[in-house]
C-alpha cells in the first residue's frame, strides 16, 4: 500500500503577526473599516492578511498589481489554510465566484471584468497599499462600496506607507493600526543584519532636474555613464562582495544591460531584465540566480516589489534617489534571512549635492558612512547603547544602570550538509534540520540521539521553515548556544570533538576551534540521521 501524503501543516504565526491581526479586528469593532498595516519587507505581510481572512471567514478579495504578488498571495493563503477555496482573476482566468478571490488590478478595473464581480465581499485586502490612490484601484474600491459606512472591512498592507510623490493614503485608509520599524525587526532577528559601503563618483547631482519628486532618469543615466559608474561599481564589488549573490538597481533599462555586460566581461556571471522581459525568460533568469549559476542580476524597476529570493546578500543601489520609499523597497530585497547568511551588504552609489538629500543606508539609519562600512547596523546600535549607559553611569555617580534590550538580535549558526540540508546544533536538545520536501518547499525536523526524528513542520518556503526553526531554538532557550558569534565557538576544540572527527575519518587541522569542529560534526550528523 503506497504512503499517504500527510496534509500540509498550518504555519505558526509569529507574535507580531498575531498582534497585527488583532489590531485590525479591534479597530473594526471600534467602527474603523479601512485600516493600514506597515511592516518591513520580509516580515510576512501576506501571512498577516491570510490569517485575518481565515479568522473572519466570509468572502474576501485580495488586490495585487504584479503577477508575482498574485502567486505569493495564493501560496500564502494555502499555507495558512490548505482547504480554502481560492480563485484568481487575471488575464484569461476569471474565477470570480470563489470564496477568496485574488485579482490583478490591471485586469479587474476593466469595466467588463468588474461588472461580473459580485460586490458582496466581507473583506478586501489591498497588497502594496501605497498604490491604492491610483485611479484603477479607486474604480474597483468604489464599485465594491469600500467607502460606505456599511461596507466591507478594507485592509491595506505595505512596507512603505509614504509615497515618493507625497500623495496621501488618507483618501483610502483611515489610519495605520499596526506598524513595526525596520530596525526593530532586524534586532529581533526576523530580518538580516545590514552593512553599507558608499561608492563615491565624481558627479554633481545638483545639475539634475527633478520630476515627481525624484531625479529625471534619463539625465541620471547620462551622468552615471559619464562618470564611468559601471566600472567603478564593478571594482568595488570585486573587492567588497566577490562571493555575494547580488541585485543591481539602475535608473534605466539601458544602464541595467550595460551593468550586466560590464560584469560579464570581468568573468562574473550576470544578467539583466526589465519590464519587457517575457515572463518565462524572467523566471529562468531568477532561477539561475537562485541556484547560483548567475551571481548578479541588474534590473530597472522590476524587482523592487514582489520579488523574494532570500539568498541575495548584496544590493547595489546604482540609481541615486531622493525617494525614501523607493530606497527602502530596493534595500528590502536583501533583508530576508537565509541559512548561512550573516548580513546583507549595501553598496550605495553617491555623488556630490548641496541641494538634495540623497537616500542611503547611512541616511536611513542615521549612522556615519565610515562606521557603517566596517560595522553592521546591530553592532552600531549596541555601541550606541553602551556609550549611553556609560554616560548615564557618569551622570549618576555610583548608580549603575543596565540597559534593557527588548529585541537582542543573535544570528543563529546554520551549516549546510553535503546532501543540501541545513542543520543547527541546539545543545542538549539535539539538532534542527531543514530538508527539501518539494521543488520549492522544506520541512523542519528536530533530531535527538536515541529518539526518532520529530517533524516540526513541512511544505514550507525555506524562509518560513528557517524562521520557524529559529523560533523553536529561541523558545527552547538555546539562542545563546546556537548564536553564530557565541564566545564558546572561539575556544579550542574539545578532546571529545577531536575523537569524533577522527572516527569520521577526518584529520582535524591545527588550531581547530570548538565552533569549527561543531560545524563539521553537525554537517556529517545532519546527513546521517
């Protein structure tokens, strides 16, 4: 008799995701029907609204403006509730009678398609809600009675509640009911740590014209090419990030292709894509990035939203910008966590300007550029806290104060095995292991000596599998033990470790540390159990 496939397990929400859902429901009970949630890229906004739809029941509509966002919404809804009746309205698909309809704004706002939709939804979700003031969104929301006092609950989710053109979202949403800043989520360990280096070019940005709040893109392209920006960026990349998987953002399509050509001539596998790249070809390019066959992808305004590749650990902002929302969207493509990823490096291309405030990582986090080039965001925050504690101690004399860190971040140590699994040692609790169980899904096991493997979860995207495993480690209280920078890792390897390595026919190198020995043992044991 063949094995029966177990049904997918529902994802366990994180505390802030549950809080966000409760904030929306509480606001609705107070009469607020149009709420906005602001969470940084990579913290699970889609999971939040999927949980909301699961709790509310009834009919629901999810509005998205990109193919990738539509598929992401469908996937996450199924992750939360595998039995949910989901339909898609996009191009030739017109599954508008489903309990939950995920719709393309570009398709649905057309009069013929919109008129076929029954305006009886209990909940409407607007993904990437900063686009909601657009006429296409407004037509749909009016048709669905979203502004009426007896209308549906409307939820907007976004990482950037401000717009580059400064157009207010108040015309669509009543207020932000739940928000988490980027720094807090980095410190909590939900997002990757960041370091940033500025690439200085001999350009004067004051000579550029401004259109809709930002530099005119064609002028910016000419200025960058005159300064030989592609070669300068390549030179910096080869020194600072030669092994990193990288996205480059450019102001124009032509410059994106020029960047890719420059990297390819240097022997670095690079590709470019833009809005005209056919969808199958775009998927192939992104697949090659995922597998590592391609190391660098240059793009113009394509991967700023809806793109999710957690293994990316370098972002090159090759388009100086005045827009904080745009900058955060580009930076956000590198903030997702990934096993073995310690941080994401940001390369900010900058020039001279006395009139414009240029958005950079240093500007965003209010750190000095030279410090951010050598230390990560969390290291600088710790340094600031220590300095403040010492200042307070000097002021108070004999009164000793201990700073409280509500979200002390510790990057946890993952090791890749020869068979492509990821393992993390959690001391007396054994090992946590991530292994593929589908084309793009993973399962989580806890392995303990003398016990059969215990399945924690299955059928999860890698980022969620990793997050669930790390939450498990924190819940077991072994975060300090599993931390990548734990002090014990620097101690000499123990006699027990050396004996075990020799048992595995490995010859320990001189000066082997406990951390290095533990990684080798974890990698071997992770494949055996």
